[in-house]
C-alpha cells in the first residue's frame, strides 16, 4: 500500500474534478429551468427530471453550496418551478414537483439560500 502522503494529491484531483463536473451539471440544469415547462411534459421535462435526480445524487450529502451557480439554481427552482404551481392546472407532474422540492430542501441547508425561498 502506498504511503498516505502519496495518496493525498490524487484525492484532491478527484475532488476538484467532481466539483467541476458538478458545476457543469448545475449549468445544464440552469439552462433547462430558464425555459417554461409545457403542460403535459415532453422531452424537456424528462431531461429536467433526470438532471434533478443527478443533482440530488451528487449533492444529497452536502450542506454548503457557495458557488454562484447554486444561488441561481435556488432562485430558478423557486421562481420558475415552485411558485408557478397554482391550481387548478399544475404544469408539472407530481413526481417532477417532488424532485423540485427535494432539490430545494438540499439547497436550503445552506443559510445563504434561505432568503431566496422566503422572499
């Protein structure tokens, strides 16, 4: 087994790489959230659900989201997906709304994003 000091640089590189990949995924999700959802779903809604699932898997154990992309994600989730859901006809399917709420729950662990939700 290699000495611990030799393993540390590899560990850092992997963390930096996963952070870059994570932010890339967030940026893709931001592009999807900027568009209005079409009632009945469609391809864009399915892709958005998949991206939200990926986001939850990657960030479910985190409690800090300092990147500006995360602030933008929180804002768009609230303004484009959470608030527009008013009766009588919700645009999103219930499983899609659940993913939005789960993503907001994860982001709101970081106090920097709580004001976005309260506003």
